[in-house]
């Protein structure tokens, strides 16, 4: 089911993949360069409902409007805040999640919105080649249980670059920023996605 939600940044869109008896809702936003068709978001939408977690794929207003470039972070936060009441409507606790820019949004707004946890997929720790431009403060300031899933070859920050902090981190070997793995890797693309979904299934179960 897909619904349009009006926000102060324009119309957003939420595509629901519902569990029969949902104990949690995982709301995930996309990155600045793509939409909800991202391989990791689609894999979570396929797998998690079978484990009692409804998945809500959130498209930001700029994406719904057909624009090519994401707006400033503050505007992304406005769009995310605007869909929150729709995410809470089913009545289950909501995990704020996202990939790349969407992960930053989830971290920045988690405590304000009352998210029970944060799932950060491909958190962009810094711009490629610019480790001095760290965004670690956003991750460390999430204020709720947080899981980071990071590609081993992510140019926006590899797992070894992340600071110690109150979060768990799962590495997807060889994965780039989109969790694509090269043909020379000793894991397949399907196995890479299974690492992601298995980790999130286990983590969400631990949240109760």
C-alpha cells in the first residue's frame, strides 16, 4: 500500500510492506542520489515483515516531485518530521532508519520524534576523500539504540574509520556505498544482502 502524506516540504510518499502482527515499524528513507529502489531497502522490505516488523519506505518530497538533487539537510528533516504521524498510526513503536543522507536524517531527529531506535545504512561518515569533514557527531548524538550497517569499501567511510560509541556496527565485506560487491569478491551480491537482512532481523528482535 502506498499513501501520499502532506508535509511542510511538500508531498511525501510512504510505501508499506506490512507484517501480519507487527511488533515494530521500520521506517526507512532513501539517500540523496537515489530512491526506495535501493537494493538494501528492497531487501529489508521483502524480509522483515516475515519477522513481525512492518517496513515503511519513505520517499522525500523532492523525490516525489521528480527533482534530481536533494535539498539542504534542514529541509530533509522537515519532510521526515511531516510523515512521522503516518508512521505511528498503526500503533507499533517506530524505528527511524535510512540509507546515506536518510541515515543522517534519522539520527538527527530520533529523540525529538520518539523513535525507539535508529538503523543507519551506509552512514556517510564524511565526503569521499575528506575524512576531516566528519559527521560522526550526528551518529553519536542519536540518543537511542543504533545499528550501523556499512560496506567494507564505502568511500564515505569504511567500518574501521568509525569512532567508538554507543552503537553496534555490522560490516558488509567488499560492499561499496550502495552495498554492491565486485565480481572478484568471495561473497555474492545475494550473500551481501543476506548479511544486511540477517543483522537487522537479529537486531530488531533484540529491541523487543
